[in-house]
């Protein structure tokens, strides 16, 4: 029994040693680990790995050989902290699912990579509270600044003001915090919507409805101004019942469309603040048995990929998302160089891509 007990104990010891060895193998080897093994200081190891002339060739060769055998790789975060740099840019978006934000992120990443930076992405899920958490978590992660598109709930900006107060670069794109003197990239939504109204008029439409987003968002206000001015330019009177608001969700857009289609005098044209809204409107229009564009013409905004595969294909305003991301990153790096007073505003042009959902035969 005693022998059996000793064997079991030895097996447990061997298993512990094996697991400990495996854990050490999987753990990232640090400069401190190499220094302890070689009996030298961390700074000596660091200088040897960088081939500093103060370290003898023999010791440099030994340190580099041990580092290679232990699969040592530099930790960019640790190196950045030593230099007061982390080479990290925080990016906050309302969601990471749609093509719109994925394309913007790709543009940001392309420029960041050229500069030797990488990005840390956080989604607010259209929530102000989650957006605040994202800002706090990114600051704790020691990002060098943030590029953000605000959530639909964001109507106060104290969490972003913390960045400005601490002189950390902050850049907004698409949905911006108006009143904050920081760099931003938007599109000319005002002019774009004017072109939509003119296009509807050219196709014989007279009762043109607009499904907008939350009134406090800059994109809602900007496109509403374009809507009102476009109606005026085309000689149409503004009819308040044709301007409805939704919270940018597909479900709320369906309710907004339902409201328009149940008017005593329904619209003969609808455009949505983005393509998600327009897709929901398209589904509801079809459910009511109306034909697009014969009964109701339809236009979206952002020109998502799906605009070309729905039936009928959706007329939409192109949103230069990849370029928007690149411009946002460019502004970020300019802000790093020029400091907190830098507040350039970039407004990108758009194009109306005309497809089947808005063109009536016999009109054009």
C-alpha cells in the first residue's frame, strides 16, 4: 500500500511539472524572463536585442540566441508604454454588422497600417451607455485617441469631452457631436436630398415622403433641410404628415411606413435616411399590395450592397464609406501632429445612383 501511495504521488508530481512546463511554454516570454535566465539586467537584454554598441558582440550573440530559442517576440503594447505611445487607435461605431461601418473601418485601418498603427474596435450598439463604456475602456487600454460615429441615443457629449480635456485626438465621422471643435468627416446630405427630390419630380411624383432619423442627429437635421429646400425648389408645398421619424431600426421604419401608407392621401414617393429604412419601406409597400415604382417610387441613402440585389433594385445615394474612413484616419494623424486646436471639417460629395425603384416607364 505504501509503495502504491508513493507511485500515485510521483505521478501527480510528474503531471504537475508537465502542466507547469506546458503553461510556461504557452506564456509569452518577456524581457524580464530573458534577463532572469541570463543573469543580466532587462535594459542589457533590450539593448542587445537592438544591437546596441555598448553591449559586447559575444553577449549580444548569446542574448539573441536565447531569445530565439525561447521564441521571444517584442510586445508592442509594452514597448509603446515605455515610449508613451501604444500605436493604438480606438474606433467606436454604432454596429459592426452593416457594410457601411465595416467599409469605414477598412478605410481607417488602411491608413493606420501605413503609419504603423493598429485599431481597437468597439460597438456602442446604438446605446449611449455602451458608448460611454467604450470610451472609458479604450482610454484604460491606453489608445492614443479615438475615431467615433455617435450612437442614435447620444444627445450629450461629456464622455467625449474627457478626451478633449486630456488633449487626446478625437475625430468624428458621419454622425458628429455638433458644437465640439474637433475634426470630422461627413457627406453633403443636404445637396444629396435635393437631388432626390428633383429626381422624384422628374418621374412624375408629387407627394414625396421622408422617413427621417432622431431629430437631434446631425444627419437627420442636414437631410431634413435638404428635403425642405428640395420641395421648395421643385415648387411643392411642405406637408407635415409626409415627414415621419424613426429610431433607425428596421422595425421602427416599418411602423413609419405603415403610418404613411394609411394616410387618406398616401405618398407617391418615399425616401429613407438610409438603405435599412428604405428596405423596410419596400417590404411594407409590397405587403400592402402596391407596386414599386408605379404606385410608390422609393429611394435610399448609403447605397449598401443589397441595393443591387433586391427587387426592384434600389435607387440610392452613394456614401463614400471607404474614403470616409481614410479621411477620418488622416485627420486623426494630423491631430496627433498639430495638437488640440486642430479641428478641420471635411465634407465629402455624393452621387445619386438611379435604379429601377424610382424610374417610372413613360416618364424618363
